[in-house]
C-alpha cells in the first residue's frame, strides 16, 4: 500500500467535515418541512378547531328565562283585564294611590340613614383593627356575623320588649322622651337601628375584602410621615381606595332595607314593603304593578351605586396611565 501524503490526508478530512455539514442541513430541512406540513405537534395544535360551547348558551338562556318569564307574566297580569283588553290603569292610578309616595320616601330615607350609620360604625372599627390590633379581627368578625344566626323574629321580639320596658321604668326620667322619639311614625329611628344590625354582616364582608386588597399600613404610615392628621388619612387616603367596597356595602344595604318586611310590620310601621302587602288584598293588579316598579327603582339605584363605585377610579386611572408615557 502506498504511503499517504500530507496533502491527501488533508483533502480526505475536508471531505468528511463537508459531509457532516450536509447531513445537518438535510436534517434541519426535514424538520422545517415536517413543521410546515402539519406533521409536528405545534401544527396539530393550530389545526384544531375550537369545540362549540353550546352548554354555556343553554345555561345562560335558562337563567335568563328564570328571571324574565315571571316579570313578563306579572306585567301581562297588570295590563290585561279580561273583557276589557289592554289597559294601563294599574300604573296610572299608582301615583295617586293613598300612601304610595309617603311609604316610598320613608323607605328611601331609612335606607340612606342605615347606609350612613352602618358605614360610620364599620369603617373606623375595621381600619383601627387592621392597623393597630390585627389579633382582634376574629372577634370583630364574629360580632358582625351574629345577625346571620339570630332570626329577625327574635330580634323584633327583643326590640318590642325594650320599647315596652322603657316607658314603664323610665317615665320620670329624660330618657322617656328618647323612647318616644325613636318610635316616631314619620321617621322611625328604631327601624334604622334594627336595619343597621341586620346589615352589619354584609357591610363587614364588603369592607373587609376591600381592606385586604389595599396595603393599609403602608398608606397610613406614608400619609402620617408627611404630616397628615388622622381624619385626613381616613377621608382622603383610605376612603378613595375603598370606593368599590363602600359602593358594594351600600348596594347590599339598600336592597335589604327596601325589601325588609318582618321587623317593620311587627313594630307597626308602614314602609314601602309593608304598604305593598297591605294593598294586595284589595287591589291585586296595583300591588303587582307596585312590585314591578319597586324592582325597577331598586335596580336603578343599585346601578347608580355601582357606577359611583367604579367610574371615578377608572377616570383617575387614565391620567396615571398618560403620565407614564414618555414625551
């Protein structure tokens, strides 16, 4: 065998390296072709078509029918009179009905007072617990949740007992006039106190969720380090960050007050819910028309509260976004 020269060995090594590069290029082209023709996993994933979610539409349709069909049936009952056809007398006579305006304004006034009192009690207490005494949070939670386990009939029985006990034992003291004033039929403060107790669980849950989402200690420490007073910290620093929670608490309290019947009826007062029941026996169509109108009024008020809790925050977010843009 003839001896190999350095030139031949160099030529053979170059050919070997060229063959290896050609093999790598061939494998890469095969991978690209496999991906492009749909044989790879990504291509299979993109080729899949989304399955139609028919059950979602069915559930939404059933839920909508569950709420809309009774309302439509009630509306038809109020406007259709057998033998007379379609008439809107139930709605035209509504505004002139005896006690309609008074009872509606009384319920709205009670709702506004209940919202104000419940927030005035809950906001400072929860903020103080959040900042200074986190260990007391379970105690405050249990106290606020107690109205859920106490039946309204038991609550009104206790209130009636206290109202009867007061004049008998305090008739010669200045507190006697207080017991008389809280039972004023024009604006029964005793109902505001009772409704505040009933609304505490809902107010607490809404505010607690808002406080958990906000770093309260950091905000308070930053405001106090800048020289802000405690009223300024609560009103100008914490409350704007709790706007959605405050709106939710007012939302739930308003719905509770407008629909509450047991306590007001047993105590002998006549807000809107009691007035609807009182006329249902004599004027059935008008009572159903009032019920539909009360639902519409409640929805409009709740929408207004929800917009009040969300619109300012979104409006405030826009300048913050534009301020971060580079010139």
